[in-house]
C-alpha cells in the first residue's frame, strides 16, 4: 500500500527528512516516532505530495500511485478517497455551521458514491459511534468523537490507507484508547494499512507492527515494534524510552 525508497525532503536546500526505506502492507501498522522537529510530519505529508515549497526526491508509491510523477488530479483523487490523512485536531477542519451528517453526505456525493445513506450508517458503526452524532454540529461533539468521525469519513470514502499525524495527542488518555481501539479494529477487519506519526511510545507499543525512529531528519533505527521498544539498539531510542512516564 505504501512503498518508499530513498525519500529525501529539503526546505531551501536544508534536508529535513531522509527515509531510505518504508513499506506498509495492507493490514499492517507502522509508526514513525521521534522528538519534535525530527521530520516525522514532513515524511508523512510528502507521501501524499503535500509538502509545499519543499524539494522532494526518491520513489514514493501509495495505493499503486507514483506520487512523484502523478498529476494533480490523480493526487487529489488519491487523497480524496484511497489514502486519508487524519490530523491531530479534526474539529478545526470541520465547517462549524454544518451538521456532521450533511458534511459526510456531501463528501460522498462529491465522490459519486451510490447509496450515501448506507455508506454513512456503515462507517459510523465501524468506528463505534452512535448514528445520532450525524445530526450534531462539530462544536457539539467531543474531541474523541470528532476524531472517530474523521476516521468514519475516510472509511465511507473507501480509504485503504490511513496516514495519521498524532491522532490522539489532543485527547485525554481514556479517549485515546477508544480511538486506538477503532484503528486496530479497522486494520484487522478491513485490512486497512496504517502509518502513524507519534511522539508517544506507549501508544505506539499498542498499535504498531513496525517502528521507524527519526532524529534530526534521519532514520536512526527501524524494525519490529516489539524488538525496537524492548531492546533498542540506538542510544536515541533508549533516551526516548527512558523519557516515558
Ligand atoms: N514549510 C516548511 N518550511 C520550512 N521548514 C519546514 C517546513 N515544514 C517543516 N519544516 C522544518 O522541517 C523540520 C522537520 O519538521 P517536522 O514538522 O517534519 O517535524 P516533526 O518531527 O513532525 O515535529 P512535530 O512533532 O513538532 O510536528 C523542522 O526543522 C521544521 O522546522
């Protein structure tokens, strides 16, 4: 679902992210961890061609689309349906005067989906939300509900890949667990591929199969999550683990 080779992203000639290899298969979950400014978000955004004003080189394929050579139209289609970006605070991206159901219905119609009502009901159920939420406005739902709604919208539009940038860091701990539970379930039941950016190693240990550790724009360690978190080989990974509460 995601294949990256020799990705290099620079701003004004300054390299900010270099990723030699990153693969995420269907049903797999990979996390990129590292401190603030290490290049995690830049890496994620570059996979959908969303790093404006950056110099990007290497090979990037997402859902079979060659992101480096694809037309703007092909990239819009990729982002609009097959590969969804889930951000830290989805509420900010939702139109405040539009009910959630109206918003989802519009998005489904825009993408020419048959039977939007059924797709909406299925997606809302898949993220364990009460369908009554579709009658609410964005300010009437909690952060955790908004995040699950953002995931439901991605599912309804047919996402095969979810790229999530700190999807739970704006939420409190119990709500974080709900969102992670939903992502794990979707991965297991629908074979969703998940690429997650997080500075939260406790979260990562509950969801990721593999981990890439980034520092100052470079991948310093990567491997199975259980191995990297239990027996880190790089001093920086050990530092991150020691910083855990
Ligand atoms: N649009 C931009 N123009 C110039 N530099 C940028 C731009 N976006 C990011 N950078 C720089 O790239 C580097 C990596 O930033 P990035 O946001 O990818 O890190 P991060 O690990 O995701 O951190 P955070 O967790 O704080 O988001 C930083 O030094 C940042 O200042």
